[in-house]
C-alpha cells in the first residue's frame, strides 16, 4: 500500500511495520523505565513507543526541531520516539492523581 504525505510516497509493507514495532519497543522500554521506574511489558512498551513516535514527530514538526544522524535514520527516529514517549508517560503520571497501583 502506498500513501502520500506532503507529496512524498510512503510505502506500508511488512518491513515498515516491523521497523515501527522495533523502534516503538526500544523507545517505549527506555521511556517507561525513565519516567515510571519500571517497564510496562512488551506490548505496553511497544504501544507507548509508537504513540510516542507520533507525538514526538508532531512536536518536532510544530517546533521545527529535527535530529539527524548521518547514515542512521532509525536511531534518529528512536530518539524522537523516546522523547515523545517520555513526555507522554510524564503527562500520564502527572494526571494519574499520584495513586500508585503496583502489583506485589
């Protein structure tokens, strides 16, 4: 499937989805351990990382902020996703009312 974003074609195939999941997993894992002090599980970390990538990409576009490591676009994407996921988890933690629900 081919989508266009601002005139640039974006192909969605198995490889692209796999990269999204891997970037989301790494970014979500790091952000959950930083913001919460514990992980959310494989699926939770992946979802948080993918949502963080969307939020981080949106904020980077709004504030004209970009991170570019020459030859390493996946690492650049992981950094933006990590920033977005950390912000997402910090905001969720702020609005959660301070109640700690931890399974022992």
